[in-house]
C-alpha cells in the first residue's frame, strides 16, 4: 500500500514538473504597448530552441488581430487588416498572405491551448519585440497605423510591410526595391528616401502633406535643402517646436521628424 502511494506521489510530481515546463510560473511576462498581458491558465514558456512561446489568442488579440482555430487541420489563422498568417501545429513554417515563412521553432498544442513563437507572430503582425533578460519580460510595441493608414489609402504604389510603409514603382513592392520607407516610432516618424528623383521627391511631399497638413511645406523645404546641398551631412531644424533632423548618405536621405 505504501509503495502504491509512493508511486502515485512520484507520478504526481513528475506530472507537475512536466506541466511546469509549459504552464509553470517561470516568471516570464509579456507587455504589449505598456500593458501586461494576463494569461489566466496557460503561461508563456521557453522551449528547447530557446524561443518564447505564448498562447496565441491573448497576444494576437492584444495586437488587434483575430484568431481562428481549426481542430481538424490543426491550423491556427491570425488575421489583422490585410494580413493573414496560417500556422500548423508541429511545423516550423507558416503562410503569410500565401507566402511561406520559415522560423526556427514550431507551434505546439498543449493543455488545450495553441502556443506559437512570440517573436515571429508579433513581428509578422508589424510589431517590435524586445527581450529584457534581467526582468524576464518580453516587451512588444505595436505599430500604430492610424496615421500612416492615410498614406496607404491616398498614395499609389504604397504598402504596409513589416511595420513600415513602402513606396516603389518597381512592381512587387518590398524592402529591397523601396524608394521611400516610413516607420512610426511613436514620438517621431523615420523616413528614408532612397533616391532623390523628381517623382520620389513629389511623393515625399505628398506623404508629408498627409502627416503634417499644417506645416508640411516647411518640413519639405528642409529636406530639399539637404538634397541640394551636398556638403550638409546632418542638419537639425525646428518647426513649431517639432524636431527635424536628416542624414544624407550619397543619394539616400534618412529623415526623423517629431510628431
């Protein structure tokens, strides 16, 4: 009888330890846009590939996405705006808008919850991810596109990819062939103008007009001055207390403009 109890106790502790790998209180927390995500049952964990996996629904919904689970196919579909991500349990790949993406760990199903690689999903949804080891905290910053959505809707040949607005007249728009990139960093916009052709500069002015309707001409003149003066490397200006700086490197210009 004592042996049976001992075996049961041992099995209980083995089960508890195994569950702890996935569900135990390992101290990992996830913060999205300054708010801690609450995981009521299944907790984030670090897998054998040293990747943080999280229950897909909580983080995805915090980033404004919708989640659908298909038990028959063992697939989870994450949708946000024009982007759709499909992941299958046990695979190290996913489809984003029908284009295959490969990552270095796999989605798993455990305890009735679907766990997905946190960084892959977050960055694929256009968010920025940082791991703060000393705090055992994953910090996720979603890209607020309420303003830059105007650019997508009003400027032809623009798309939103990987958290950036890309402009290109070269067919399939991507980061390699983009002529203008625009990223929202919260307190300022970061714009890269990869060439200074008349058409690209005209599009630059239109983008600025959407973002800064009251003083876009001043900002544009500041950029034009840097384009035309090859000797200027860095220039800082202020328009209505809005910080502006630009760095020229050959034909490309990187511009940071405060909001």
